[in-house]
C-alpha cells in the first residue's frame, strides 16, 4: 500500500469527495430499524460499515447501475453492522424507507478538524461529489464547508430614505471551512468516474489538471479511477485498509493524515 505521493513537483490543488470523506448517512434514520431488530451499532461501527460497503462495490466485477447502487450499498452496509445475512434484505427495505429522500447529513468523526488542517495548507480546494443536488446546501447547513457565492443582484429603483432603511437584513452566519467550489453531479450533469466532472471543478478553481492536483475519495471505482482518468493524483481515504487493489496509489486513514503526506 503506497503511503507517499509520487514525484516532487509540489501540490497545486486539493479536491475532496463528500460522502465517506466529510459526511455519512444520518444515524437517526439508519438506527431505528436496527434497534428494533436488536442491533445497536455505535457511530464508529456505522462509519466502518460505510467503508466496507464501498470496498465490496469496488471489488465487484461490474459497477452497480444507478438503479441498483443504493440497494447493494444498504445490503452490505447493514451486514457490516453485524446483521445476519437472512435479515439484511428486510432491514435494508426499512432503512431505505427512513433514508430515502434525505441526503447524507451526518458529519464524520474528525472530518471538520481534518478539513481545517487541510485548508491550513493554503492550497486551492474544492469538493467534487456524486450527489442528488443537495450536497452544497447540506455541507453549508451542517457547518462543514461552503463555497463563497456572489449572486447577481438586480438593480432596484431608489426609494426615499426612511428610518432604518439602510439597516442590512439579518443573514445567517456562515460556519465551516471556505472552499473554492462545491460540485454536485446532479447539478452539473456528469458524475465520477467521468473525468469531465473534475475539469469543471478545476476550471472554477483556475488550476490546470495534472498529477500535482490531489483528489481524496473513499472509492476505488469512482474516486481513484476517476482521478486517474482526469490525469490527477488520487489519494484513497481508506481508514480500515479495505481497498481491494491497494497498489499504485497512496492511502490515508483520515483527512488529518493528508497534510503530512503533502508536506512530507
């Protein structure tokens, strides 16, 4: 398993996946069916189950289709929570009913601290996610990260000054780590591993593609393969060493491990 970056040209930018790197399925929606069936996984077990489910999909000969991905994920996720095989199908249906229509809204253990450490490197940074159109608003709402927005403001006619007319309206305070761009596959119309989604992000960051650009993700099939197809340097976030093909690309156990990899 590689643990260093190839070459010595420095790093020009960092892209990050969202699911499995920053956020995970919401435990409040996953746990009730498991508890009702007598299973009580803790948060660390739920995160580990995610990585096991992703690794099993990575090891499959063929990728899941858009229609089967979520079902296959849930079956292996629930099995990794300690559920016997004969109960996984029924529990997957129940969990699906609880989660369906809701994005992944649980911030990973140590994710924000790790993201702050990565941001402290001072490099252009963005998020590239296969999602459902909500990832930017979710990350902003959860206080994980946000992309500064500069919407066009239409001109309005001048009005006579009245008391408090110049008082700015209340706006919610932004929390989390500022990033240059958040790309959602459902918004841009292309998904990983298609290299085009990385080009969209790098164009927004004004950074040319190349192996000095890192992409950190939790999937061999989508993140590692997609980054390589785009000519970038993949970094596999693989906390438990589940990667089915670990040779040829660096791995980290957490986001906090990325800055030493970059600077070391």
